[in-house]
C-alpha cells in the first residue's frame, strides 16, 4: 500500500498544517453532503493539533466528532479520551460540533460497545476523516499486540462496529472501532511525533506480521492510502 509522508521541522508546524488539511476535508464534505464526520485518537500527541483545529472557521454545527478508541472509564476520568477531546478540541469554533462518545455507562465494556455500535451507525460510512496514532509497540486504535480480540478487530470482513479489547499493554479494557470502520475513510491520517515513533514506523514498514505490529494492517491493507504526518 502506498502512503504519503509529510515531515515537518517542528510539532507546531505539523499541528497547523494538519489542522488546515483536516479543515479542508471537513469543509468539502459539508459542501458535498451537508454534514461531515471526524474520528480522532487520544493520547498526548494530538493535543496541539486539536487546539489548532478547534479554531478553524468551518461549519462545525454540521460536523460530527467521535473517537477511534476509548478506555472503559467515565468521561471525567483523567485517562478518558472523551475528556481529552472535550478539553482540547470541542472548544472555540468547534464547541458547536456534535460529539458521539464510545463510552457509555454500562455494567460491562461489552455492553458499552453494543451501545456505541448503535450510536455510531447513524454517522454513516465511510468517515470523512480518521486520525490515527501509534504506540511504541506498533498498536493503533486499540489494536494491541496480544489483544484478546485482535484477529476479529483486524479482519476486513468484520462488520463495522465498536468492539472491546483487553491486552497487557492496554491498561483498562478498551472500546475500539473495527479496522473495517476505519480503513476506507476519505482522508486517513497517521499522526506521529518523535524519533522513537519514526523508528517504530520504519520497523512496521519493513515487515508484514500484523499480530506483532497491528499498525501494519493500516499501512498495508487500508482501502485508503494513509497520509503520515511526522515531526521530530
């Protein structure tokens, strides 16, 4: 699978360029279909990008935002991706966007995943924009090496859904969009920063074992060629 590498000298430069790229894609979607959908990742990497994107002057009241994955924790938990997005993205011009969470207050993560699958179905498909991250172990979304549902999550034949994942490196039980729900986004971006992440990316590009490094599924099998945004 071909991909396009966008390298920047600084992280602020990356954040600004990616915000402009995503803004353009969302505006085009609104102009074409009347609405736009955006699925974003958590972690510390996208904070500056979120801040830059939140100020972009687009029709945010027609944009629906959801998460690529989430921890099975309440929205006020310090490790919640919902909280991260609410703090850094759903503000400024983007405060009027509709947010569709993956976490739901259910007794189990499996029950929450069922609620989330129903909640994202009205968003339609494919997503207009999906922003992925990558861990130092080669995971993306909550596709963790050794994950208990990794095979089903990476299977292109799995119905678009939110599913659970538990793995040694995941911490809390996770809720994650399936590969099938992410791989055909109109704009598919892998956003990584730092020398270590670039080394991990190079390792992923040099091999093929998706169970060892699940990011390889995106790099090799995604229907949309991913754009990689990196800064040191």
